[in-house]
C-alpha cells in the first residue's frame, strides 16, 4: 500500500499545531483566575488529547504498512507519541 506523503505531512503539521496550542493553554491556564475560562481550557485540552490519539492510531496503522524503518509515517508516529506523553505528564496541571 502506497501512502500519500502529503496526507502524512498534513497530519505532522496538525500535531505540531496541537502541541503548540497545548503549551499555550498551559501558560494561559496558570495565569488566569476566571473559572469559566479555566473550564474551557480543560475542555479544549481534552479535545486536543482525543484528536492526537486519533492521529496516533492512524500513524501506528501507517507505520505497520511501511517496509522502511525511516519514513514520514514513523516520524508522525514518534511526534504523536511524544505529544501524548507531554499531555499525560502535564495533565495534573488541571487538577491541582
């Protein structure tokens, strides 16, 4: 199965933007005292986590179908795995 590199590239860019958004949420969450805004940040964090999980599952599937060890799909897998790890290690931020 030949996978389009442009689709994988789009997913890589999406993971990057979601990662930066998560970092921005973290900073904003720590600086605001507005409870409604904090609730929105928690909700957005959960939504981003779900999307990155979806991308990770796609990356696992694509990586299994690749014959090469180094490819765009393996890069996507690694980036999404690292983002998920970052989300999980910082998830206690919202429940202090």
